[in-house]
């Protein structure tokens, strides 16, 4: 295990990249296998990161992405169900299609974020 030396910029950068990668991975896990638990990890990761660093950027990005995903998936799907009715097969076709497409887009954004975090970069230039 690599130790963090406060006098070494290279170690600090490697630590920041590792933390940014952990945040991006937690975002992906929250969207796929561990919803809720991974989000709590993201909140703790954001709290211990410092503003302006790459690890803080990726933790904040992951939280925003997951909150937007939760809103768009639950609220919009819920509205489609309420407006279309529970018994209508066409409502469920729309809900499942919307959920599948939109959720896939959020997962792809999370994968893009993790690749950028591995390289120590932000999504936006």
C-alpha cells in the first residue's frame, strides 16, 4: 500500500486521482448494484475532500449525477404512471422504455467520469 507523503506533490496527486476514481466508481455502483450505500460513501468522500481539487470535483459530479438520475427516473416515471394509469399496457411500455434508455445514459456518463478520473482529468476541459 502506498503511503502519503505530505512533502511529495506526486504522491498527493496520485492520492487525489485515487480518491477521484473511488468517487466515480461509487457513482457507477450507486447507479447499478449498490444504490443508497454508494451514495452515502459519496457524501463522506465529498466531506473529506478539499474544494478545488480533482477528488472534490469528481465527488461533487457524482453526487449531482446521481441526484439527477434519481429525480428523472422516479419522478418522470411516476408521472407517466399516474397520468397513464396503472392498468394501461402502453403506459408500462413507455415507462420501461424511458427507464431503460435514461438509466443507460446515466450509466454511460458515470463510465465516462470514471475513465476521466483515472486519467486525472475533469469531464469538462
